[in-house]
C-alpha cells in the first residue's frame, strides 16, 4: 500500500505522463507506413494539375489522357 502512504506517487505520475506524451507523439506523427490507406496521386490527377496550372494546353491534355486510359 505504498501509494496510500505517499511513497512513489510523484514518480508514478511522471511515468504516466511520459507514456501519454509518447503515445500522443506516436499516433499523431505522420508516418508513411506500408499498407496504410493514404490516397496517392494517380497519373491522371497529376495531369489534371498540370493542365490547371497552364503547363500544358487542352490538345496535349486530351492526348496524354487518352494514352493513360489505354
């Protein structure tokens, strides 16, 4: 019954705080874990971005899009 007598209570609290901080850090750190369901950009998404930025014109966009869909 050491906790009731006041022994180790401070160290016990500190260890719990360390574990909680570690768990928060572990779960909220962005890791690229294999098998994790994250949305990766497809080639068509990248093509749409290039067209939206004006890097390619409509004719190039349609030509590349047809190539990607084959």
